[in-house]
């Protein structure tokens, strides 16, 4: 075997990529594995970057998924701080940089994740803007976002809302700017979203809903954000969290099927039989919902990565898992599963209005998703309800979970 040929190559040093190692090793104890990541760190969990690290509930050294000994024990060669610049599916090779030897693969996993969406406005590329996503972003922001400083957070979705809460809880003066009518509008029903938004205001966050930045300037070390509604916001820190785009350029350039991510089948195979994809970058058939989806959450990356690894090693197992996700916004915490989309019909079964209960998301009388608000350990019950596909009346939903 060539010293540059591997049975398995994993492109992406995040949770999906490292989970694939466990999947491979469950079926193939001796095959050669190469893991290539573009960050200067071993794989780490991403959720603490906007949650527990800010609240003192974790330290940076505690977010790494495995230590160096894990990779040695699993017989995995690792290359970090490296971008894969070319994938040749015909030759079954990857190239990491000009002049470097190509690496051949038997099976390849694309676990390249996502990249932050950038503001397409004047000043959107200024140095110092935090398009928050990585450990380096956390370290840099933690250094500058000191108590008493001011911050503008652009975006009212998952990452924007989490970062605004995290900064406010660290005595940073926060202004949120987002174009929607209320926070996390794609997920929360209006009444719940407005109640959560009121918590932000109570905690000192200045919320500018229904507005958007049109230009960003920098005056010395101070950012100046000019908005559509005429606000001129000065801040020491500027954080942008307006979502991610799938990092699928490598797949696209290689001629693989790409459609809002790398298109895979139920076995997580891409349009080439020896190439797989998992995690944020994969557009997969969500079996319980009967539609293709791309899921940008921790549980999906962990489980889907492992399935991909097992299938690369010959398991041929359909990915039927229903991933859940979670968030914490001040005292408001939730777990959710399925199609959690506020455009669906919603029914709120509250034990305490907007504080504790279950929000159901329905279509044609069938539960498509559920959000457990400050109700814990009920994700599996919600999964069973969604999988059943049964038509259910609102009166039967009261007290069904929780």
C-alpha cells in the first residue's frame, strides 16, 4: 500500500468527522484512517462556545471530544490546520495544498460542516467583526467582550439570540438588530417569542426588531453600525450570527450532486458510491418526516457521523435517527425534535404559560415536531408521536407529554 493511500479519509475535524471514526472501528479494526481538519485544534464540541463557556459551566480544555491518545489508540493519522483544496472522485484522491502529495482513499467522508453567512453590505468584511462559529472566534471575543463594554449583535436566530444572552450575562451592554418581528421567529410561535423577547429587555438588552444593518464603519477601535431605520449604533464589539451555509464547495467542484448541501441517500452515500457526507453539510432523507433536510445540530452530527463511518465500513444501515436540538436563553431552556417551524400550525400545552410546557407543530392534523420548554427527558416520547403519523386532535395533545 502506498504511504499516501488510506482505506478511509475523513475531511472535516468536527463532531461528525470524529464520530465516524467510532463507526468505522466498530466494523473495521485495522483499516487505515486519515482525518483532515482545517482548524488548529483536535475535534471539539461546538455548543459550549455560545453557552456553557460564557456561564462558567465549562472550561475550554473540557470541550474537546477526545485527547491525543484516542487517535493513537484508534490508529488514526490526523492533519490539522489544513484545507482540502481538491477532491478528484474519479482518481479517488484529495489534495491539501499545492506541491503536496495527493492522498488516495478507498472511502471518503465529507464532514466539512458550514461556514458563517457574511453581511453583503459596505463594511461587512471589516477586520474585527466576529462571524461567530469557531473556538478561535470564542477566544478572540472573550478577550474583547469585557464587562462594561458594548456589543451589537446582528441576527435574531439561534446563534444571534444565544450570543446576545451570553454577552448580557457577562455584563456587556448588548443591542440586538434583526429584520424579523421577534426573536427566533422561524421556530417560536409569536406569543412565546414575544415573551422571550421581553426577558431580553428585562435583562438590559436593547432589542431593535424589524431592522437591519445597511452599512458598517470603524472609527479607531469602535464599530459604527448604521441601520435601515436610521439608527447609528456605536459598539466595542460587533457579532454577526445570521446563519451558516453548507461548506459544499469541495463537493460541488468535484461534480457531486449538491443542493443546499451534499445530497446523500438513506445510507449517507453521495452521488459517487465511495463518497459519503454527514453533519451540517449533508442533505439527507429525513425518514420520519418524509422529506430531505439538512440539520445543523449537535445530535445529528454525532449520530449521523457514526452511521456514516459504519456504512463506509460496509454496514449498509439506513439513517433513521430523529435528531434533537437544544438551547438556553437566560432561564429559558428547551429541547426540540422533528420539524419545528413556526409556519406550521402550532398548539401550546402550557403548565405555566410561556415558561413550562410543550409546543406542538402540526400539519394536516399530524404532529410534525415538538418543543419541550423547560420540560426534560421527553424527547423520545415526542419522537414516538411524530413517527406514528397519527392524526390527533388538539384536545388529545393536552397532557400528552410532560
